C-alpha cells in the first residue's frame, strides 16, 4: 500500500502542472493527493464491495490495518447503522494463509502409495492404512506403535483409541478373532464368538456374538473386555441389526441412549440407561437424541408419521411430539426447530417460540432474520438483512444466549438452517465456508467472529488437524506440519 501511495504522489508531482506560483502549486497538489487517497481508502475499506475485497485479499495484514486506520472516518460514514459499535470479525477476510510448512522438527513417514487412508488423532494415536502394506498406528511424535490386521479406508469406520485401548476388527480374509488391544499392540481380550463390534465410547463398546440356530447375543463390554450392563444384553434371531456404531452412544448428563429389539419383527426401540447400566427410561421410542439442558428429543411414529418432542430425565413428556423434523439439542435454553417449509424457530424449554419464523429466503426487510443456528456452549450464528445505501444485504453475527450481537461478517456462502454449518468440537468453534475450491471448516472466535488460522476440510482433534491437500500429514496450531505421510520414491 505504501508503494502505491508514493507512486500516486510522484505522478502528481510530474504531471506538467503550470507553475503559476509555488503556493498555488502546493495547494493544488495537496487537494489532488487528498482526493486520490480518500478514493483509494474507500475502495479498500471493509465496507466495500465483495469484488474489491477479493482483489485486496493479497495485501498483507499490516497494510490492511494501516488502510483501515487511515480511513476510519470514511468507513464509519458508510457502515450501516445495524453494524456500528459491533466488532467486524475477520472471518470474511478472503486472504488465504500460506500452506502449512515443514520445519526441522517435521517427522516423515513413508508409505507405499500417494493416497493413504489416515484417521485423525484420538487418545494420542492415529491410524494409517496404505495398500498393500499393513495398517499401523503412530503416536504424536510420528513413531510407529504397532501394525494391525484391521484394514479400513472408510474414515467413519477407522479404529480409534480411547482410554489406552481400541477394538480390533480384522477383515474377513484374516482368520483372527475380534479383540481389544492396548497401545503396545498387546491383546487385552479376545472374543472368539464375536462377528461384529464397535469402537469404545466413554469406556464401553458393543459386541455381537453368534450363537446356534442363527441366534445373536448383543452385549456391552468395558475396556478390559469384561461383560457389563447385563440388563441391556439381549438375544436376537434376525440377521438384520441396526448400525452398531450409532447404537453405541456417548453419555450425556449422566444418561446414555440404547436400543433393543421389540418382539420378532425389525422394530427397534430406544431408551436411556444410567451410569450403573440400569434402565432409567424405558425403551418406548423409535429414535432419541441425547440429554442437554435436562431435556432429550424423542420420536414416535404415529400412523406412519414421525413426530419429535422432548422428555426430562424422569421420562416425563415436557414438549409434546409435534415436530416432523428433529429439533436440535437444547443449549442455553433454546432448541432450533425447523418446520416443513424449512423455516426456523428458537423454542424455549416450555415449548414456546421466542424467535421465528425465520424464513430462509430474504424478504428485503431491514432487521429481518434469514438464518439461525443451534446454540453450542452459549453461542450461535444468525443471519440478518441489513439496509444499505443501495438495497439490502445479509450480514451474519455471532450472538450470545441473550441474542446480543458480538461480531459481524459478510460470508462467502449462504448458511442452511437444516445443516450443521456451525459446530463446536473439543472446545473449538467452526463455521462452514466455501472458498478456495470447496467447503472448509473455518475455526472462529465466537466472542468476536474473528477467524483463527486457515480453513480446511478437517477440524482439530486431540490437538492436531489432519491435512490432506497438497501433502498428507498433521498440522499444529502454528500452521506447521509436524508429521508428513508421503509415498516412497522407490
């Protein structure tokens, strides 16, 4: 920016102006330079058009800050009233961060092909599978822990450690039983009769053991392989079973969802059990969510129509089942409810709507909400139509539980109330943005809508982010590749 301003001044100085007088010349020069600087500042201000902002994205942060400071009065004049006094979050800064760089400490792991299947880190270990070699685990220093007979390229089905162990489910071509292994690769417990199993969640896993006459026994086990929760074990003859991974749920507010087969048909029912493995709420529902703010969403099918409502921890109905689209979990006293038309509402614990309907299509009305997200740990994102000089634009805000607006931004993508576009994982907040060739999760500070680092298709897990674009590996908070997984040259 400094170089361009110097060039402007030099051009004016040698523009061939007639030297009427030194004083007149200097006054004319001052007026022309002032107008040029003012125009340049406006074109680079955050309130400028998206095209101008995209063109300015290659500028450095330092020059952008200097421009904003020198044109503060001009920007204030053009900023819509609805945005004044609210922090302009840097989430809408399109300037791309540099690609993660290797350092002297980067560890390189060699595999047999250039498209290995890699999991995120869980409990200090990550899984790598590169056909035709055996799959193996590594620690956060890139050291190989041990090989495994579990060959899996589907990210959702990859093994993951929890509390120092994982459930090894060998492929059918490998004649080995399902077992639990520790981080040294030692077998903790084998299950010779098991035909399927889940990974551990909150220290428990589900296994299915085959019996005679096509019978199956479904059981819970702990990380040592002990059978637990006898009240939740059951036998089933049908070969059809629901997805085990979805059946093994995480505990929330002291209660955990479970499913069990009802009768001889394929009618599976859901309920909740407590920390002792005792049934706390009977399995009377066709589907359930998890408990948050003391309530859980539950669904029953009535005359072929699925309807959702909410119950408390005693199993009492608090909000009648009247929603055909599953509401979000309660957080900060609100649940996001979507109607059949795709419009959204914030509902409180009494079942009353506190905001809505929020129509997904803009109506050109100043202050009109066009998007609301579920709350996560006290924060949400909302989209609002804001009147500008030439019509209306949609601006997005991060808000607290009182709907106080904390930071604003003009995003590159429209958010969808029916999708999870704003999430929180391991204490980090992310919003989905489309830029640089596809959807990426951008980490943000919800208190001011500032971006944190560069967006990517993956999010941080166990302190590292899986990176698989120009290179394969893991990135830390300093945008450094701490581990690189690369194909062997020979």
